[in-house]
C-alpha cells in the first residue's frame, strides 16, 4: 500500500492521515481532499496547468468511456490493418456519408432543381452542415479523414524497422526486476484506463502498483480493469507536476502517452525523478517523429497525432543531472521510448545512448 508514502500536495508533509471513503484530510494543514468514486483526489485545482485542466475538462471528461476505441483511431494509418479493421470501417462510413451528402446537394442544385426539394434532401443537407461544423471545430478529425489513406500508403511503402522493438526495450528495462525476488513499488503516471500498465509486462513483476491520473473518468476505468484482474494497484487522482508522494518512494516510475502533452514537462520530469528511489528506473513513452518522415507525414504528425503536445519529442533536452544510462528508442514511426536510471551519486557524468542524432534546434532527427 502506498498510503504511508503519501504527502499533502498543499503543505508537503506526510500527514494526510485522516482517511474516509468520502474525503482524505491533512492533519497538519487541514486541507480536505474529496474522493471521487472512492478514489482520493490529491491535487489542488488552482495549481493545475491550463492545458492539463483543459484536456481533462474538454476531452477526457467526455471521451473517457470510449477512449480505448477512440484513441487508436488517430493512429489509424500507422497501425497494422488486421488490428484496426473496425476503425477503417468507421473511417469509410464517415467518408462515404460525406461524399453522399455532398453528391445529393450537387444533384439537387444542378440536375433536379431546387424547387423539387424533399424532406430527405433537407435532412441530408442538415447532416452535411453539422458534419462540416463538427469537423471545422475538431480539425484533428478532418485532417485524419484527409490524410489516413496517403499516410497508410507512405508508411506501407517505406516500412520503418526500429533498431529495437518496443517489446525488447521493455524486456531489457524489466530484466533486473524480473530476476530478483525483492518486492518493489511501481508508479504509473497518467495511467488513464490502465492499458499500458496492464499490457507492457509490468504485471509479471513482484510489485505493489500505484496508478495516478488527473481524470476521474479515465482512472475509474483503469480501476475497473485492475479489479477484474485482481491486481494489487492503488489508484489516486494526482497531478503529474505535483505528485503527492514522498521522495524516493518507487523503484520504477512510468509514463505512457501523456508526457509530451503536459503543460509543464520540466516539472513533470522533475517530479518523476523525485519520487523514484536512487538506483530506480524511469520510462516514458510518447510521440516523436522518425527522422525519415516525409512532409505529408509531418503534417499528419503535427495535426493529428501530436496536436495537443507541448514538447516535440523525447525529453533529452531537459537533461536532468540526476539521471544516468539514458536511452531513447524510436520504436514506431511516431513513438519513442525514453528510459533512464536515477543515479546513486549525482556527481557522475551524463551520456545519452540514442539510436538517433540531435539537430541544432534540439529536435531529434
Ligand atoms: C493519452 S492518455 C494515456 C493513458 C494511458 N497512460 C495509456 O497509455 O493508455 C493521457 C492521460 O494523461 C492524463 N493527464 C493529463 N495531464 C495530466 C497531469 N498533469 N497529471 C496526471 N495525469 C494527466 C489524462 O487524464 C489522460 O488520462
């Protein structure tokens, strides 16, 4: 249980020791933290970054319940066809509906004559207006509809082969823990629906897990998954840039698919390192373009894949001096994995092992 390592986000003392299913309270400063569906909300609304709050309230609040369907939709052209068939089906349904609606308007005006308008024409026109309105507000979807097929063709022709696959990067990362009998503590930050925590091999560890996220809708689904699996996971609503844990609590600290979108990536990395034990490891997976990306892939990456991001790629430019054995692997066309170990001794020199090279503006190419 992580509870003994919790600190108050307000006064930073290890004194959040009044605990009910309805709220937790810091006995030192008196700050009360409400519980949402039994999960303590250990963050202060006023200290949240604007973009983090915006995404929580405008995106995850509504999308959380179909996140596991909706999120892979944006990766449509870069996922193997056999695992994205239902997404392609939705894609073609949308494209053909749009073409049909436009065709109907042209047919009415140019051939049948506007005086012959029917209720069906009116409904189709209304649907077209709504379609255009939604896609102009959510340009990410519009770009996806436009670019999915050309990008699929480009990535199929070029067929990117990573120097190390995502599973071998994870196998290497976890090896020492799998070989040891010691029970460890692991933290998954921005855990969302818990997919990465559940699927990336961590469940084979001899570990107590803690999962944190900003969005109640997302984390409740993560909890439901782990309840089903009877996995030893504590869930806490927390802000990645102000984690409510004592320094040096966790052996492993991970962050999947969220880091580059944080309002304050520097503080998020600092916090990740702070709560990790000396000698412990961190792993971040998020978006980064592969060096050979064409102009059109770049447009897709910017407008669809990474449209909410504040950071262009892996956090190597933040170069924290507390880390060593830093590695960056481009595991897919648009995904990197960054891993590192927290130094036992901060005086040691830094060196990054990367299968990429650095350009002058700091973006990996
Ligand atoms: C793309 S989802 C990734 C979910 C999960 N890690 C996965 O791989 O399926 C991004 C998650 O980051 C969370 N998030 C965004 N800003 C956050 C912050 N400042 N602190 C904690 N979580 C945050 C969102 O609520 C969302 O659940």
